[in-house]
């Protein structure tokens, strides 16, 4: 029988993170569940079982992450860390409040940097660290605003980390398409190939158990965006400009 895994899920209070917690719990993992809102984490952990640990933190606050890491170190070395925490504010770049933009950068990109520094020290040798980008980071699209820019940064960060920690830590990148969560429910445009959080969670877990660096889904959307991002600007920009119409 395979050894039971201990997994830290950051951004676990709802959406994909909560669905991942449910699916991994069903598969026998022991979970440390983190997000900013302790009440939601406690309710989730209680519903899943007494062996799961709720641990509140704010990924934009390094001292909060360091305090959580000190508690986790007492539990023991982790098999996996999956970092999903992010904030999102849809709209055009010109309409976004500058302070809100800074908050998005701090949470999405700097928060991923904090986990990239702290996480490896908590993992077993050869353990897995997965950062969550987005297909929104493949190419600049209308209404992507600063969120898409931060996710492009996370993609680059994961690529760099993969090279730096080769042979030590199994670094992975998760790039979801549209998933039906409270974040995407704020969009006022048609979202193709939408999937449920439960389907996203199953896809992520299955792909993290494979050898692939990047987890991306649903493929009918992600491959189209990959192709668009691979085109030269003279070919890609007329296509992206049409999306504003």
C-alpha cells in the first residue's frame, strides 16, 4: 500500500482549492489547508475529517507565511505543496484602481515568490511544489488587466524555479482555463469551455501524478491559446483585437 501523503493546499477555502481538498481527502491524503479566512478553513477541515489541519495565512504577508511554515515544520516534511491563492478584478487596464492593482500584484505574484522561497524547505527530498498560473498568462488579452500580467509572471517564476531546483524538488505549473468559481462569476463575457471545480481538481491531481511540467485544461481551450501565443505579433494582434469588439 502506498504511503499516505501529507499535502499543503494554499488557497483552500473555496473554488478549485476546496475541490482539491475534497478529492485528495477522498484519495487518503492528510491535508494542511490554508487561506486568509480561518472560519471557512475550519468548516472545510471539520467536514473532511479530524486529521486535516486548518492554518490561516495571508500570502501577501511574508511574516504570516513564515509563521505558518514554522508550525508546518513541527508536523513533518511534506509530500506536496499546491499554491492557488490569488485575487482577481476584471475590467480594462484604464479602469483599475492603482491601489487595487498593487494588491493584485502583491498577492498573485509576490505571494507566489514567497511560497517559492519558503516551500522547498518544508518538502521531502524530491517533493512537489506546484504554482498556479493561468491560461490568462499565455498572451495579453482584452480585460486581462493586471491579473493576466501577474499570471504571466507566475509562469516565468515556475519555469525559473524548475531549472534552479532540478534534481531536488519537483516543480510544477498549473494553468487552468475557465473554472466556475466566485472569481469567474464576476466576468461579463462569454467564457468558453467552462469546467466545474470538481473536474478541475481531478485533472490537476491526475496530471500532478504524471511527468508533465505543465498542467493545463481544458485542452480544447488551452491548445488554441498556446497556438495564438506562438504566432508572431503581426498575426496574433489582429486576432486579439477582434476580441474587443
